[in-house]
C-alpha cells in the first residue's frame, strides 16, 4: 500500500509541475506539498532516521504552500 501511495503522490506532484509550467505558477506549491508527502513516505519505507522536528517543519511549510496554492486556484477560477 505504501508503494502505491508514493506512486500516486509522485504522479500528483508531476501533474502539478506540468500545470505550473503551463502558466499557473502557484501550482508549484501543490507540487512541493506532494513532494513532501513523497519524502515522508519514502523515509518510512526505507526506515530513514529522520528527526521529528524536521518532518514537523516540513509539513508546516507544505501545508502553508498548499493553502496558498488552493487560495490562488480559488481566485483564478472563471467567473
């Protein structure tokens, strides 16, 4: 299951990068968020010794990045 999760997260990250390169630069925020998820799941899968505060900080930045991206998506919607 973890491998499937990593593959799905990496796919979302890749699609977000493509969308960002296609004129929506705020999508890099979602790419970063899902990149953080990939890193976290890979760390679990490979049993890397990653510090708790490092992951907490990474997730805080990733969440703020996702919030910004979603806010910009909301503002960019057709009216």
